C-alpha cells in the first residue's frame, strides 16, 4: 500500500503540474520546502514512510532545478533502514543528491559495507549500485576486496555479480591499484567465459576500461573476446530475453568489438581468422529492413565492425568493402545513417590508402554540405576538410567559399577558418591563396579572425612576386561600395607597403591610392585608424617626386589626430608628423617591412587544437595516440616546435628566409638599428617581440606554446634587470611562489609592474593558462575583467580564484567556473571600490589542475593606489593658496630621499605622468624641480587634491627632496611612500649607457636646494616663485 | 564513461526525469538542460537523432510528447544508444502498459528504479527486460 499510496507526493506533483507559471511553481515549492524542513526538524515523530515520502519530494524539487540544501542527512540515514523500500529510497536518492566528496557519504561507509558483505542479495545490489555511481577513493580503499570477492564468487547470483563488475570499474577509476593484484588478468579472462549475458555485459565494460590503460596485461582476454563475439554473431546459446528484434544483444556485440579495438594487433592466426570471418559476416550480412529498431540495432553492430576493421588495417579487399558501404550510406535518405556514414568516412581518412577511394565520393559529400540538418552539415565540413589535398583543394575551397554566403551563422567562423587553412596548406599558387583570403574577408568579414589577415600579410611581405598582385587586388576590393573593416585593415597595410609598385598603372598614383584609402577613414573604428595613418606615412614617403599638395593633406591629418583621445592614434600621428619633417631620414625609418621569420601558421596551430574539441576525435585517433606501436599512421602529427618549423605541408614555402631581427637589436642603444624593422612606434622595452604581427596579435590573444618570442622577451628582461629573478625593492614582499612545477612564462613581477601603468595586458602566463586583465577606473570605482584563457586541448579543472583584498579595498569577484574548456577563454568581472588611501596590494590566489599538476600562484593585482588618481592641471593662482593652506605635518610631509635611481629630469617627469601625477610646468622656476598635482578618489576622502613638489640636485641624482600635501594625513603619507617606492626602484628602466650630458651649470639656487631647511617649504617655494 | 546523463523532457521543455552519471552543480545542470533542450526540441523528424554539443553528443528520441535525451561521449556508438533508449521505453511499457508522460511523472521513483537496473556509472548493466523489472516487482510485492 505504501508505494502506491504516497498520496502526499502525488498531490504535490499535481500541484506543480497545475501551476500556471514559473512564479506559482516557485511559491508552491517554497511552501513545500518549508514544510519538509519543519518535518525533518522534529525528526523523532517521522515514520519511515513519511521520511521516504519527503525524501522523494526533495528529489523531485531538485530535479526541477531548485536548490535543496537540507535533508541530505535524512536521505543518507534511510540507507540504514532495515526494510527494503526505505533502504532503496535512501540509496537512490543519496546517489542523485550527493557527490563523492560529500561528508555525509563517508558516514555511511560502514552501513554500505555491511550491506555488501551481508547475506541479503537485494541489499547487496543496492549498495553496489550506489558505490558504483558515486563511490570515491575512500570507498575504493575500504570496499575493493569485498567487491572483487562478490564478482568472482561462484555462489553469488548473476544479479549481484553484474553490479559488482561495474562497481569495481568505478573503484578502479578512483584508485587503479585495486586491480593491481597478482593474477587479476587471469581472473578477468575467466570472467569472460561467463554464460550469463548480464554479467558478461558488465564485465566487458570493466575490461574496456582496463585494456584502455594497459592492453599488454590483458592479452589473454583477446581470444575470449573473439569467442564471445562469435557466440553472439552466430546466435549460439543466447537466451530470448537477450535478443533484441532478433539480434543477439547488440550492446554486448558493440562493447566486445570496442574492447578488441584496444589491442594493437592480433597475432594468433587462428584468432585473427575467426575474427575476420565474423566481421566479414557482419559487413556482408547486414541488410536494410523495414523495422526501424531492428535496422538501427543491426547498423549499430555494423558501424562498430567497420571501426574494428579500420583499426585492424585489414586486407585491402575488406577495406574497399568498407569504403563502398560508407559510400552507400552517405547517399541514403535515412538521416542517421547518412550522418554516421560521413562520420565514419572521416575516421577512415586515417587509414592508409583510403583517401583515394573516398575522393570518388566528393560530389556526394559536397551535397551533404547543403543538407537541411546542421549535424550532417558539420560532419560533411569535417570530412571535406580532412580529405582535402593538393589535387582537390581548388574545388573544395571554392565550394566552401560558395557555401559561406548561405551558411548558418553558427558555422561561418569554423567554415572560414577551415577554408583559410586549406587555402594556405594546399594552394597551387600564391595568388590563388591571396584571392581566397580576400574573398573570405569580403564575404564573411565578421567571422574572420585577425590571425587570418595577419597571415596573408606575412605571405605577401615574404614573397616579392606577390606584392604588386596583392596591392592591385586589394585596391579592386576597396573600390567596391561596401567594404568590411577587416578589408580596410589588410588593404591599408598592403597599399601602404606596396602601392608604389603599381605607381605606373592608371588610377594608382599615390594621390589616388591615398584618396581611396582616406575615403574609408570616417567609417572605421579606432583600431583601424592607426593602420591607415601608417599607410599614409608610407605613401607619402614613396611619392617621388614629392607632391606638395598630398603632403599638406596628409600632414593636416596627422595634425588633426595629434590630439586624439586614443593613445595609439595620437602617438602615431605625433610621431609620423615629426618623422615627415626629417626628409631623407624618413626613408630609413619608414623603410619596407623586413621579411617575417618563417614560422608555423597560427591558423594551423589553432586548427590542430580545435580539432580535439570537435566530434571527430575518433576512437581510432585516440587509440593511435595511446599506442605508439599501433600500425595506423596518424597523418597530422604536429611538428615539435611551432615557432621554428616550416609550414607543415610545404606547398607554400616562402620565397626567402628573412633576416630575423632579434630583440637584442630592439633594446640596443643605437636608434638606427632599433628602428630597422620599420617599427611604427618607439620601442617599448617591456614588449619586445620578434615582429610586428606579434604585437598586433595583442596581449590577450591566446597563442600556442611559447616559442622564440617569449624566450627573447625573457632574455631581454634578464638583460635589463641583471637577472630574471630580480625583484623590486619595494616594501611589499613579493608573493609569487615558485613551488609549482609549472613554470610561468615571463616574469610575474614585470607583468605586474607593467600593469600598474597600463590598463590591459597579461597578468600571468604559463604553458597551460594565460590570465589577462583589462581594467576601467572611474573615481574610486574600478571594474576589472580577468580573462582566463586555457591554451590547451584539454580542460583545466578545479579552477579556483580567491581574492585576498587588503582592508582598504572592497572587491567582488564574479563566479569563476570550476572548469575551463579546451581553448576557451573565460571572462570574470571583478568590481573594486577604494575605501581609503593605502598602498597595500590585493592578491589573487589562483589555482587550477592540469593533468596531475596542481598549479597555485598568488598574483598581485594592479588595483594599486595610482589607479585611483586622476591627473588634474592646477593653475598657479590656485596652486599657491592651496599649498600654503596645507601647512606642515601631518597634511604636508617632506622627506629627503636617498638611493634614488638616477635619471634625467624629463624621464622623471614622464614617470610621474605615467602614474597619473600631472606635471605642472612653469610653476617652479627652478628647472631642476618638478611640481605635480593630481586628484585622489576614495570613499572616505572623496575627490581630494594632492600637490607634489620634487627638488632634485643635478650634482647628485641619487637624492632628492620630496614634499607632499593633501587634505588627508593618511593620503599624504601613503602617496609620499608610493612615489618614493617608484623612484627608488623602477623595474624596467633601460640601462643608463653613457651618462647623459650633464645639465648646464646649475644656478646657485639649485645647488642650495638640498640644504634648504626642511621646516618651511611653503615659504621657500613661495619665495622662489615670487 | 559512455553515458553522461539521461533526461526525459516534455515538449514544453519541462524536465520529467534527470539522471546524471557525472557530478554537475545545480547551476550547471540548469544551464545544460536549457541549452540542449532548446537545441533538440527545435529539430524536426527529417533530421538525424544526433546533436553535437560542446564536447559530447546528444542522442535523442521522441515518443509522443516526451523526449528522451542521452548525453554520450563522442566516440560512443550512437545507434546502440538510440536503441537503448527504445529498450528503456519498452521496459517501462511492459511495466506500466502503454507508458505515457504522466506515468513517469507520477511514478518517478519507479522510473528511477528501472533506470538504475539498466545503467550504472554510465555503463549499460542489463538489457533483459525481465531482469530489469524484477526489483520493481519485488518492491510492489513487499509493500
């Protein structure tokens, strides 16, 4: 009566069903949760029946997606109930609600063990099932011997043994040592002699798990598997209950063939012959029948047999049978079979010699690219991608291009990436490659990643013959009415470099080229304008004889952008304008870009990674990777080092090997050589990179494994700092720890310091992860976004990010996912509120697991004091009254600082500016002094003006006197200390090569500066200025 | 691993049964169910029964108003799973007699018992309907 009569449960379920909307449902559920909670509180009064009913309600609520954070104990306690109905509920609900790490589960170990070793076989089954579903390591340690005993026991009934087999599988995964007992492989082989198909099905799953890790130990199981398969295929001694639509357990057949695919070869001739006979029967004897279920079941077996044949790399004849079958499948109406035909054909590509036969089906595959079902279209795309080679690249790529315009948005990015890769890998000639890429940009500009156009620029730069062609081509595209911004970028770059090669053609004079480009400027975003400006500078340089009109036009543009709010644009405009005045010197600096070092296409690298994500990671490929002795040839082994290896297939070998400009050149003191690369901006020693594209790729782009670039960056840093481990001398103890086995790429302290000055960049990087940061600051609020990028083809797990904020910062980090999928980037916003002035630094305690590596790093976050500063110019008539009104400590503090890193005054001014302290020139008549002002924002101080004066001694640049004033004593002190830290140790200052020309003889006042009595700076300053 | 989860969802997208064989938090489950239900329910009869989602596949089958969605690893044999769904439906049919959505909804516990006899830790444990139904029948006898 009890089971049927859980009336309360039925009523509750129908109530839920009758809810009109989500809100009603929530209300009903909240009410029920309250009710259940109350009942559980007075647990003594609950009968087992009631307890059971409430536990089911909890499961029901949980299934609907509501959190049930109580009652777990009640569910677990039902496990020890004496009666079957309660015990069963306890076991089932526990395995649904809890995971293996739950504490309550540990409490139940003893009860569970008693059930397993007890005499009641229904209890044994329940306990084995729960352990099989959620048992953890502790279960493995305490229960494995008992479970093994049950599995092997001859007195145990099959219903217990089949569960014991899968339970052992779980325990084995938690702790592989559980089967590390002598003679286990033999016992496993004996298990396969089992007549009961239930036990055999479970045992086969266990075997698959075991052989996939160590096939050598289980050789003796191989003939048994073949025997089992033969028994099933010939329908010998199979009970009616285990035939499904006349087919002897299709699931066991599939599983058995799967187990066989983990053995690299079959040496015993008898076993091999038997197996091939069986497989031949399956291949030839599977007919299409009317009954859907029978048809599916027989084809499930057939597809697994195909996979096994491919794995065994059978005789040619059998292979061609397989391809013929697959060729038939991809043309049938039934969508499932069509899908599987395409999928298996892709797997077949890895088999030697199959490619030629598969190519015969190209037309049919191209048809599938237009199938109404996206699942099928994806398979077709993968297959076309896999079967492409030099002979058919033109056809396939052109099909992909044609399909691009009508493809779903979800597929366009993948489609264009694949087309770009194929075009690069298999281009019969380079001009065709350029055509394809430009078409891609034209048709699907939004889906073209930067990598794609960077790559075409690399090829054009490195192949002289290609340059006029590419220039003429992009010009044609630019003349079209609507042009995608990416097209503007690539065109601007190419026309800037190479349009002079077209100068004699009609319509290609510098002026006309400039006109075409400049027409686009109003339509593009700020990321494109710098490229346009560079193009203008280069066009101007190539205009021979000089064209006054063009020159004044372009100069006017530079002029206009000199005050642009975007720093990159502004810098380029200022620098180009200055360069243009230099006449002949311009030629050296703006010379043609040198050839790029030959390197592996980042596109191809990307594709190799993303391949692992897509469905085509076939069992065959996986297995081939696991077993190096496998006869299969894996065709796309990635080269060992992406940075130096040639383009894999070699069709696009570059015309010449360029002279690589090393980073050492960049940092050398000779300005001419550091500009050799035609570098567009001044060289930033913090980011030396082997070429411009490295820069363009941006700090947040996830690059492949570290190549030469990173290495040279490291060198540069160590050269500058005298050692990679040099730490700054600030009061803060560096928190980076080196105990991890995973080594960070680049210097963590460096990265932190760089980020203190800019708002985006890389905070941390190692071979597995890159953490980028992007920040926006407004008054005392900050909004940071952490970009956690997984660089690998495997997920990063157990990801944890813990904020350790100092007392003065309120920080809120949004949820960080536990797992970062392969090649994915996760964004985690972080809100910061500055409560009061302090130099303390927030720390991010970050950890993740990759394989067996547990990586934990503590990273300082650049939410530092200067981020809450806003530079503000203060005119003299305001400065002096303020300065005077803040008289003396604690609001005004003064200190003589010694041990200052010597630097020329303009450099110090730049440094202060970079920390958002605005230099107010002209306030202090002494040229050796600096006066600066800024506004500090925090919740306690609100906006507060800070005034700074620094007096330097040209005779001794290692000391100076600093005076700080603000309306808040803490702020004055903290800011003073902060500036001091910056002056004493600046991590990335270039070496002070020949001492800078000393300033002209110091006026007497300056000489006297250090001796100024420290007690009355205001009067002194006023005196000096009067 | 093989089977990662089994979901029964009606055509309004309401979950009628959910059994996971890997641990996901409630938020993850909600998100996952939302995504795949949207994907699968939008498909029509002429399309195949397999949907690629993230790094695994959904094999699904529709019976009247109810969808059976099974998440599997990419290298799982799709047709075998497709027929395994049918086997589950046949087992429930044998027990309930012409099983429908309401049977599963109001007898969630029995649906769970049957599933538990068929799948353990993501592996198929039993395919004989008689064996699958024994414990449920036993339970009805004892209570």
